[in-house]
C-alpha cells in the first residue's frame, strides 16, 4: 500500500493519504481533539467507510522526525 505524506510547514499541517483521493471523495470527516479541546487530527472516510487519509494539525509535534526531514 502506497502512503502519500505531505507536510506544509507554513501552516504546520501534514496529510497522510493511503491512496490518491479525488475531489469530493471524502464523504465523512471525523475530528479528534487534544486535551485542550483543539482539533489535532482529522480522519477522512469514503462513502463505504474506508479510511482515505489522516490530516495532522500541529504536525511538527506529531510526525516522526524521519518524515519531517
């Protein structure tokens, strides 16, 4: 399975996609919050419930070092 990882350092957000996703293909998003109530992770699901990708907010803290280089 190919994983696509992109990190936008200017906004400190990363996206881990499990495959290419077309416009509108993410039918459902689930947010996960940090202890302080801020959104830390957004999970994208397809209409059939398949996990398509994960967006990490505050990515510098959450991504392993080898993915940040």
